[in-house]
C-alpha cells in the first residue's frame, strides 16, 4: 500500500524560503515518479512539480519555475520541495503524490501540509 | 492542455445516476484520470486510462468517452459520494486538472 507522509509546512513571510518533505513507504520509491500538487484555500487542484522515475527528469509549472526545486533521496525514500522567493499566492495545502510522469496518474497522495505566506 | 469540466456543481437524490463531463482542449489519448476529494481530505484516484477502476473503488463509478469529451458516471448516488470530483490529463506538461464538480445530495 502506498503511504506518503508530507511535512514541513508553516507560516512564512513573503520572500522567504521553506522546504517540504515527503516520506514514502509501501512501494519501490526509487523507480517511481513523484510529484507535488497544491490546493489554494477554497480552490481546485494545481500541479506544481514532478521528478521522474528515471532519476533525473524534472518538470515544473510555470508559476513556480525558477523559484521551486524538486529533489529526491532514494536511499531515504524521501521527496523534497525547496520553495524560495515565496509569494502570497503560493499559500496552499501541498500534497505529495506518486505519479505524474511516464503516463501515470496520481495513484497515491499524502495528507497534505499547509503553507501560509503572509506578512 | 485545458480541461473544461461541467457542471461546476450539482445536487441529486440518493439512487440517482449522475454524470460529470470533462473536455480536453487537445488530444490526450487515454491519459485521463478522475479523482474524488471529500471535504478536508486529500484526493484519491477513482479511475485512470479513461475507464480503469482503481482497486477498492465501488463499481457504481464508471468512466467513459474517447476524446475530446470524457465522462464520470455514478450509477446510484449514495450519501458517501458527497465530494468534489476532478478530471486530470497526464498526457503532457503542464499536467492539468479540471475545475472540479461539487456533488451534493438533495
């Protein structure tokens, strides 16, 4: 069973940085594409970034390109999202998910971690 | 690729057949999924590859269509189906979701 535990959210001022983590278990993490998907308060789902199961491909939404970096540590079975130059509009619940590359849907989701960007 | 989902909300009675539609702005082949999100919870995948039901999903849920229009049907609405439903294409980047359909029980 796919289990994902995302963490690292919190209150941060505009322009600040935050790193989210996602601890995975129950599947072969090293060959799985992994993604971050976010949901602003009262809004729909928005894909943020994907790290391919090939170990090197990365993809980003235009809204975060150049500010966010997705990475992974296969030995620790952990996915990360480094978020820099945060903006008020980045406020959202961020979900870690399995899938998003190699023509795979998001077939596993974390509980989500809330990031609030506010002064 | 823009995913246009309709309606944005609906209210139906227990036992009703409910259909949600999603239209893709470009060809996405079979790379279409449906998700259910209950209030305050993370989404879960119901269907992938247009019509393949995920393990553990009740058989009253079904997917169909062949592009550009796709459908999610609930055959016999139950109270536990109250949720927001999203379609999503995973054919090309940026990956995109429909705007969501909020399903309520009358």
